[in-house]
C-alpha cells in the first residue's frame, strides 16, 4: 500500500528548506548580541514551527534595525508615505490644497504681528576693523542695518 503525503506546507510561498536558508542568511545580518539572544531563547532552525517562529523573530529584529537608523524627519516621511498609500490622488490633492491655504493664512497672521521694517544685509568681505592675533583662519562677519 502506498501512503500519500498530505499537501506540502508553505510559509509565505516558501518551502521548509527555503525558509531555513533564508533564516541562515538573515541571521548572519543580525548583531552578535541578537544572535546570542536567539540562541539563549531556544530559537532553532529545525522543525517546521521552530523555523517559522525563527523567521518571524529575525524579521522583527531586522525591521527594528531599520527603524533605529531613521532620523525623525525620515520617520515622518515614511509615516506620510504609508498613510498616502490608502488615499486616492484626489484626496491627496485636496489635503495638500487645504494645507497650503492654512499655511498661507498663518504666514499672513505672523506678518501682521511681526512686520519686518528693517532690511538686513550681511557683509561677507574680509575687510573688518577688528584684528585677531594668533587666529589665522578666523572669518568674521559684519551685519549692516539700514
């Protein structure tokens, strides 16, 4: 009698061996302390459930590395990009137009409360009245108000 094996298991479209190879490759990308932590917490690359859990944990750690490397500005840009993924082009354009109107109104209010009556020029020439001793590469700047 021939026994038929059940349907082959896949994880995200990958077979058992492909997931194992991905784990091995991605594990080498981790910091040494994280590799040690995985070993101490019994994450193994043998057995279907272990391999899947190991894959998910490595993926989580690698994602944390990417987030830690981003500056605050990059995080805001990334959040905006993710948010825009769920909006239509018309909704994005409407939002940008309303934001532009609000920014212009705020700028007008600031100009009303803090008008600039003085024009400021910055003189970048090297001819200044002050002489510095023992400072050969010292640049000076003179501000002239009219």
